[in-house]
């Protein structure tokens, strides 16, 4: 009988660009572009975010992913030749074709199989699901997940009025980052580390609530701001509330474990949504981290970033049970329980 395997997290890393743009600087740039000029303090009041990280000129999604991947490989004590599969998991991409994973692999000098995993801000969490499935079945033993998010490219700078500003609000907390995780095969004993549970729920009828519509077949060549920037078209919270009964039915036990675990990372777009999520899932605030206030919404890189920050603050130790909760446009919910 083959040995039972569990996917364990051998490393998690994040890369934050050195440039930082405060909300006051964002407000000033909106005002410079004509149209509506937000009053001082409005963006801070609406979002609770201090500022966002900004990639360097000419820096692409693959570059941010590579910077984080190198850190993760070093932490795991691995070389790129030790990787059996590379997954690029992000809301962003360098090109429509080919898969951005090929560019990441080329820059890392990888020769393993590669492909992209894309599900908005749940991309990394879904990549963990894919990697775990491969590892548990024995197809691959070591998987590198790399994420690159030049999310500020979706920020809208010209808004004709206050309503347009509010529709574009998610773009003002969008922040740039790279992230990476290395998952490896290990034993699946009762107390062994690794991914213990994965649960996913979708409410796809809510897909229109928040979009970046350009580049696809709907608006292929459009350069209109409504299509090339993050746009709020509906109530993001309602999509989650509509799915809440199915979320509780699917992941209620795991959410209960999360409340008693060491740390809970969940996707964050602004401070009001941070507090709503705490209330929605009855999460203990002392086991969570409002990373969005300082770092903005790092899209699919936000969960690994929170894990890195929690480890730096000694909030995660060996043997701890950690929860990752993904909340993504679509609407998608995901949860992973991991013993560290």
C-alpha cells in the first residue's frame, strides 16, 4: 500500500517594491488629472488604508514573482532544479499568451513543467489546492507557487464625479507585491505538518460586482477607463452574504477550528471590509492581522504576505494550526487549514 502523503509548506515569502504611494499622494494625482478632486482625508476615511506599494517602471508581474520565488527557494534550502512543478498564480499576467509561468520559469532558469492558475484574488489559494492534489497523489513531490501583482496598473486616475470615484475605490487600495510558497511531500501522520483541509465555495452569479473588463473577448481592444481599471459595479459584500449559508455548510467545522488556531490570514481590500469579515465569520481579532492598513490590497499575494508578517512577529510557531481564507471577485470563497 503506498505511503499516505501530505503537502507541507516548506517556505513562504513575499516581496514588496520599495516605492510607496500614500493616500494623500493618490488624492493629489486624481486632482491633477481633472474632473472630480477628492477632499483631503476622504480616501483615508473611506478605506482606512495609509498607502500602497508601487512597482518600478518596467517591472512586470513575472519580475515580482521571481523576486519572491528566490526568497522562498532560499528559505526552503532548495535550488530551482529541485522543483517538479511551477505554478504562476495571480490576478495579473505579463501577456495574454503565453502563460506567465513560462516567463517566471525562464527568469529562474527552471526546466520543470509550468502552468498558470487564475481565480482573481484566490489564485494563490487555488494553486495550493492544485499543488496539494498533485503531491497527495504522488504526481509531483515539490511545487513552487509564484505570484506577481502589479495591481496599481488597475488604478483609475481620471474620475468625472464623486460617484465615479466610489466605483473606482477598489483601485485606490490596490498594491503591488510578489509572493511565493514551496510545498513539498511529507508524511501524513496525525501530528505531522502540512495542509489538513481545503474547502471552496462559489457564487458565480455575483461575477459582475467588481471587474477589470478590458483585454478579454468582451472588450478586447478597449482602452476606456471603465474597462482597464478596477470598477465596482455592485455590492461585493452581498455576494459573500448570499453564499454564506453554503460556506457555513461546507466549511463550518474548519471555521470553528480557525477560531481556536494560532493565526488567521484572510483576503483584505480595505479596513471596513476587514471588520465586516471578522463579524461575518466570527473570527477572533487577536488572531488576525489588518495588513491592508499599511500594505494595501495586494490581491492574490495578500495571504502569503500576512503569513510572512505573522512569522516575523512570532505569531506562528512550529506545530501551530494556521488558516488562510480567500475572498475573491466572482464570488469565490476558499479556506485552507495548515499545520505549520
